[in-house]
C-alpha cells in the first residue's frame, strides 16, 4: 500500500523536474546565453558570409556548372581552384574539401563541407569519440575529427607549403561547416603547431572560421587558440550546444523521447558546476560569434545582432527548446541570413554595416579618433583573451604534455604570440604543476581552519 502511495509522489516530483528543465530551456532562446557579451564590429564579421558561400561551393560536383548556386553565384573563380576532392578520393577519411586562391581578398582557403546524411563514413567519423579518449597539446580533442584533420594535413601540407611560399602576403584561411568545422578546427591547430612543414608561416597569417561547429576541443584549448579560430553560431543551432556524447545521441534518434527523458533527468539532478569542472569536457572552439535574428520563441524577426566573446565556462551549455534548432544549422540558411547579396536591404551584414556606419556619422567621429577606437577594441579583445587564459589554466592536463608526432604546446618552435602570452600570464613553470601543487596555490587556510580560495592567485 505504501509503495502505491509513493508512486504518485515520484511521478509528481519527476513531472516538476521535467517542467523546470523545459522552462529553463525555453528561457535560453533569442540569445539569452550571449546577452552579456560584447558587440562584434562590422569589419571582423564581414568575411563570414563570403566564407559561407565558398563552403557551399564545395558541395557542387562541377564549379563551372553549379546546380544550387544562390542568386549572384558563389563568387568563386573556377580557374583559381587548386584542387577539389570528393569522397572517393578521400577514401572516406574526411568529407569533400577544396583548396582555393581568392586573389581579391588575398587568401589561400582550404574549405571542408559538412555531414552528408547519405554517407556512412561521415557518421563513423563523428561518432568516433569517447570522453577523455584523445589528449592533444595540454587538453582533450575529438578523436575522429583529429584523425580526419591529420589525414588532410599529411596529404595537403606540401600543396599548402607551395602556395604559402608563392603568395607570401596572403592569409592562410581554413573554413568548414558542421562536421567540416570540427575538422578545420583541429587542422588549424595542427598547422599552428607544425608551421615548419608549411613554410614557417607566421601565426598571424593563419585564420579559421568554424561555421556551426561540433564541440571538439577542451576549454583550455578553445581559449588558447581564440586568436586564430572563430566559431559562428546562428541563434538556436543545436550542434554547438550538444554536450551529450554524439554516439549516445545517434543511438537514441529512433526513440527521441528516451534521450529527452534521460537528458532531463541528468541535467536536472547534476550540478552544473560539477559538469563544468571536468577538464575532459569538450566545447565549441575559439572566439564565438552568436548571431541573433529572431524574438523569443521565434514569434518574429528583430534587427540582427552579432555578439562575440571568449567565455571560459558555461558557454552554450544549454540545449534550447525551439522549432529552429535544426533549421539554424543549415549552411544555406546562414548564407541567406548573413550575406544574401547586397540587394537585400534587410540582410544581416548590410544592417550591421549600415548601423555601425550610421552611428559613426551621427557621432561625427574624426578619422584619427575612429582609428583609436578600433585599436581600443583590439586591446579589449586581447585583454579578454589574457583573462580567459588565466582562468582556464586550472583545466590544463599535466600528463598530456608528452611529445607527439604533431608537436606540443611546450615544444613548439618560436614565434607563437599566444605561447608568449600564456607564459607571461601564468609563469614558465606552472604548466608542469601537479593537481596537488595547483590546489596549494589556489587555496589557503583561514583563522577558523577552513580552506578558502586565495584572493590573488595569479
């Protein structure tokens, strides 16, 4: 009899927990997560729509005769395509990619397409990962995506080296969408650590744009490479927020209520701080750009807003409940939202550019002062990056600094500005600290004998 009485109580508790979970998820729509971030400038976000069009071109079988080109085309000169490889040539190791020379913008681009729902190899690549399986450069990375990045790097490093030496003042840009975004992220990290294999290119000439990336690097790596890697997320996109192991996610796609129920229970009864303190936890890479285009619950459009930050914990930790979680992952939709030609007066890019220019005209800022303001924004980004590095050092993994085929953070050749920044911030010996030494440095005993956090750690 007592058991029967307990059942309704347990059901009520579970229902209340699910209701609380669902309400919290609904609250994170329309940019709740990035509401305290700074606004991005037009100049730093302007390349994104062009990059989206280039990535879309990788899906074409014949660049000269495109089948799905948006109005105005992709903006690609077929004669400047160095190479383009499909699934057969890639042996299923990675999705199709292309190397392209953009002479107008002085860029050497390596572009990788996203997940193909009809290709089993893409699923195997995405699901090849377990928590803490692969260590890299003092942190953890997605195992399958790292293998794909290594394959591309080994096969194309000679081509990239020739291009870097031929076009000495061009930027080397890596870009991809979804699955491809994760691959180019780790490929960029490999290139940064092995610049001697591609002509000793300066770190400042390397850029990466991850469009709707999967969570593929641990927090300390995400912050450390924030000066090189940029991630772009459109409002409610599910991929950068999917903290559940992708293998588990795909296993339960046949039973969506099962994974929804399991996720509800896990997130309701697990302390968020406990989850965030795990150094193996993977995050979206680099500096984040969050584009907001709709009101809460998708009830209407708003003037587009682009927020940016290098947060070190809790970023995109909440899977939102929205009817746009899947559509916001579409690269075609992103291309339309970000940059659908200059004919669209309400396009995201045009609104952003016009808004910023109008503000400059209204305030009547002289050219010299405008240059100083641009410099101050760059300084703020650098200071933000420095602070993030300092806060993320506690998640470094001492035992993962062993030498590897692709180099490590400690044995990288000189010229790495971020290495110098980290050394200045943390000191040269702190990267070798054990967990016990770190605890001693972080905490002290007060008068009552209790352990308290030191007020000045760094």
